[in-house]
């Protein structure tokens, strides 16, 4: 069993995890396996419901998919990094390959879907090498990375932005280069928001993912393949 070293020196599988994924089968599979191992696990189906879970109780670790309807993982993780810097974040996706965190994503590590439960446990076990900022102390300002929406009623392209200060969402029409760093102000609290627009096509996709299934390896740990 891989134990997670929590800040302050506490050892063992006592960390709390929040799994965020729009696929119910993935949430259930990961929650079941990690709970069996000894972690305290909650789950949410998208960024909005995940923020509600965080307001109820701040987890030690978030494992979040990147491509989700509503608030995508790109924007959700950017908000988490700015508002809740004490949380360790693992991004996961079947659209990226390799072990490195894709550029522009606010995460401490990356788990490719289909990598297996042992690989995920190694990632979790490698977190917390140093103290993080207190939960109520915002991190330094970093741009929010969001995905482009469709067209509004007038035919103009737009994005939905969640303010990292008040956590309320507003729409913003866009033009020009998608790669440029942008600034706007929250319509609710007038907080200045810096953001950049990410496109999944900016990165090379991994191999096509499969439906999740569980297998047991010789070590007795279930393997999750997606």
C-alpha cells in the first residue's frame, strides 16, 4: 500500500480525495478502489459541483478530468490553484500522453487515463514534498485556463468564466488570437480576471481510450483501464 505523506508529517492513507469526472463509471471505479485502499473519497461530476464540495470541506487532493461540460477541468483547476492553494492537484485525461503535466494546466502532476491504479498510487505517494500555502491564503495571481464555448445568440464566440474571487460565472465574448493572455472584470464583484483560452487540439492526443474495466494483477491491486 502506498502511503501519502501529508503536510505536517502525518503518514498513511488518511488523505481526503475529491474525484471530478463527468463519467459516472470512472467516478465510481476510482472511488471504490481508493476507498478500499483506505482513502476518504468524495466525487463530483463537473467543476461547478466540485467547487460546492470544496466549500463544504476542503480535500487534501483533487483528481480531476480535463474535458467536462459546463466548467471544464482547465478552468476548474485554475480556480482551485488561485483560491485553494493548499490542495494538491492531479489532472487526468485520455486526450494526452506522457507523464508530464500538459502545458498551461494548473496541476501538480498528471495521470493518463488507463495508466493503472499502481501508477495513480505512485503519483499520490509522490505528492506533498513541501508545505503548501494555508487554505485561506490565495496563491499568486495566475491566468485562468479555459476552453472556448460555442457562439452566443448574436453569433459571436464566447467563453464562460468563473471568477476566482467570488466563484460566480459570467460570459465574455472573444475575438483575436486564442493564444493571447486576456484580462476582464467579473460582472458580479469587479475583480480583475486574467485568462487564456486552451484548445484540446493544441496538444497531441493519446491513443483512443476504452471503456473502463477492472482487472486484478498478481499483487492483489485492481487495475483500472479506460
